[in-house]
């Protein structure tokens, strides 16, 4: 529903990713005159080259794993002929070209759906390269601007910057889009890599290493730390590394790739300890850099961090009162859900609507490995360091009846509750669809429920969510 005012507030949004999209929708709902500037397509890189295509690829990897493990559930595949009728273990073949065509199609469809929603809401969409020209204007280079000009000038009361980030590129391992690749370039491959070297064991590296192992590639994961997924829950990271190795992945820890070069038929990664690794392809997953250079931020007075991220407060406002920012270009968490929340919060605050400042402690995050890792709230490390007073309880999924039925061998539920009160302050779930299961803990953290509150809620029997209730019940506070 749109509200009309005699003089509508003008909002200009630079970047159409999750943050910019949600800001535009929120502005339109509140009756503002909204213009969205996007250079590639609505949804930005999150939809077109990052989150949507990568998670679609991972869905295919999950299906591949399910087929390969079906025999453990008593499902047999038979070879039929005139002379024999015997069970066989299936060899799963992945048509990567078809997979990539599907995920690119889904990404385009999602982008078009988002664009249609914006148009129906009354948002003006301008395609082109935009840059700030002071605190209240964006200049956009367009193929065909008004009155024949090749640029468009958009004045606004409020500006929202949501320009995202791009893969970090190292001079010693420059991507060529064929053998040495960033995560945005993976979808051009026609066949599954024979041997994929993944440099970087953070979230992106771990997710793709997990997916391509399931798709049938030999994978070598190069990690500069003691363990994969540094910074994540240590128990969760250990489960993932154990699964990786059990599935045949080679994990090289405590070493870095000094260089990656292309050969006649593949790549060679040279490590800092002198070893070399030969493969058919290499994925560089060494972080991202914000797309903030050269768009007029500093000239407009917007403060940046040393890394080039935009400094924002909890309502997504920058150092300039009329300019807000959302998403991976800011110094907040680089998650699509956080970008979307920042976009909405920015517009609500700018237009004087009721707003809840973003609380990073309440943000849920998920790593789409197999099994998944989902987290919310305070971490075990923070509790052990004394930053929060809490009790810790861990329940393996191996004790869950539904997990047994589904042949789930790995995973756990871990709860953190405030000492004394039993208020849920965080948790970790490792298992299939952890991204769905974590929502109940997110609600508990957001609304300060106690472990007894969680335990009193009914869960289906049997269900994986029953382990959340069981863990909460085990932490019962005696009154």
C-alpha cells in the first residue's frame, strides 16, 4: 500500500542488491518518491553471481550426495538385462553445463521478479554507473539519459548506498576466468573439474569445496589456519573438517598459496612452505573488497574504514546525515539478511518511522556445507573469554531418533544460556537444514526467552527440532 503526500520525500538508492532492494520497497511503502540505480540488474551480485547461483549449485550437490548414500537406507539400484537382475552401486554423473544453465536461469528469473515487484511498487529504476555528487545528488552514466544526455542527475533528500563488494584479487594469482577463477566465474565451466584447488578455507572456500567434492571433483583445500572455517565455532569446524577428509578431500592446513599460475592443461599452486599442488582448476576464495572506490564518498564527507568499508551506525546512517549505507560495502556483517535489514532500517529512520536499531548479536548466519552450520548470538569462545556469562550444553544429533532414521551421522545442537536466569543468549546447530532449524533459537535470542520457555514449546516427534527442545530441557533452571 502506498501513501501519497503533497510533497513526497525523495530517496535515491545506489545499488540494487538486497540492501538497496529492501530500501526501495520500504520507501515506496511509506510514500516516498524512490529512484534505484543499478548497473547490472536488480538483485545485484547477491542474486546474479553470488548467493542465488552458489546455493543452487549446492542444492545439486546435496541431491548428488543423497543418491550416493541411498544404499545406506536400503535403497538399491538394479541393473536389468536378459541374463541378470542384480543390485549395483550407482555412479552419479553430473552434467555441470546443464547445472550452470539452470542456476543462471534461476538467478535471472529472481532478478526479473524483484524488478517487477519494484515497478509495481512505483519505484523508478535507472540502469547505469552512479556516483555521488555531494550529499543530495547522484550522477548516473546511462546509455541514454534525459534530453539526449549520456548522464542522469538525481536529486534526493536521502541517499542510500548499497554497492556491495567484489572478490579480492591477488597479483600472485590473477584469475583468468578459465583455469584460475573467482566465485563469480565458476559458472562458465562446462565440465566438472578433475582436480579443483580451493585457496581459502573461510565460508566461501568451504562451501564450494564441499559442493565440488559431492559433484565428483577431487578437491584440495588450502587453509592458512589450524582448522577450516577459522572464526567459527570450533566444534562445528572440526565436524566439517572431519567430513571433508572422510569424503576424500585433501586439507592442507597452516600454509598459504604464495602463487597460482596456469600451465598448458591446468594450474600449479606454490605454497609458502615450498610444496606445490597441481590441479585442473583453482578457485581463489580469499575474501572480498567493497565497491566504494571512485563513487564520490570521500568527497561527500562519508567516512570510510582503512579497508574502504563505509562506517555506519546501528540505523545504517553514515557520517553524513542525509546518506545511509547497507550491505557488504559497510563495516557490518557481510550477509544478505543483514543488508536487507539495514536497507529497511535506513529508510524507516530517514522517514521518521518506528525503527529498531540493528543488533548484530541477534543475527543468524549459516554456512551451506554438508552438513550445514548455523549460529546465532554469543559464541562459546566469547563465553569462555568472559565476555558473556553463560552455561553451555551440547547434544549430538546421533541421539536424535529422526537423525537415525535419516542416517544423519554428523552434527549437534549447542545452546548457550545466561548463568542464573537461563535466558538463551546463543546457539549453534550443525546438521542437515540447520539454516531452517536455527530460526527457533533466533526467536529465543531476539525475545529473550529462557531455556524453560523453549522447552515448553511442543515439537513434532520424531523431528530434528526435538533436539533443540531436549537441549533446552537439559538446561532447566530450578526455581
